[in-house]
């Protein structure tokens, strides 16, 4: 009985740490809390329903994707990758990867995500040089647990195995 109580406790903490992780949005000059973006059409707050973008930022991202598509004749897979990368700045869980460079806010993209985009976007492949992209502390488009949640998950497994 005690074993099940501990295991349930760890699982509950794991779930709460994954879904109740409020994040300050850092993609503007003044940080703010993520909210629902009712006017957003492209970056609609994937998963949690909240976004670090407003309708104006969303419209800008939408137009950039449309221009890229018209100029590059992109495949649906490539457009999906570009959309995911462009909308990464709107996702509250990615705000730790936001940097300010050359007058604009952007998400630090991992080398693996760059290589994936290069693979599905042959018309853009010559424009993407992934060699200087970081391999850690960056956005990779992969759904992953934060460090605290990963530790709790491992502890839960250990408790289940040894008790």
C-alpha cells in the first residue's frame, strides 16, 4: 500500500510539472504571461491553448510563411516544418530559448532541427548552413520533458522497481 502511495505521488508531481508550468514570455521588450490568442490563425497556442504571440505577431508569421511558400514553391512537409519553427517563439515552453539579436527576438534553433528542415526543404537547403547551430540549450521541435519532470519520472520507475 505504501509503495502505491509513493508511486502515485511521484506520478502526480510529474503530471503537474509537465502541464502547470507557467512561463513568462520573453519574446518582446517587456516580458508578460502567456494568454489565449483568439485572433491567431497560424500559431494558435499548441497544446496548452496559450500563446506568447498576439494576433499581430501571428499575422506577421503567417505572411512570412506565405512569402516563403510563393518564392520557394515549398512542399507541404517543408511548409509544416517552417510553420513549426516560426511558431516556436509563440510557445510558452520555448521562452528559455528566446534570444535578442540584430533588433529582433528569435528562438535559438538546434542543429538537429536545422538538419531536419534542410532534409525536407531542398529548395532552401543551400540557404541553410547548420554547422554553427547549437546542439544543446536550444529548440529542436521534439516534445521533451523538462529536467525536473525527467528526474521525477526516473524516480517513479525506481520506486516501482524496488518497492
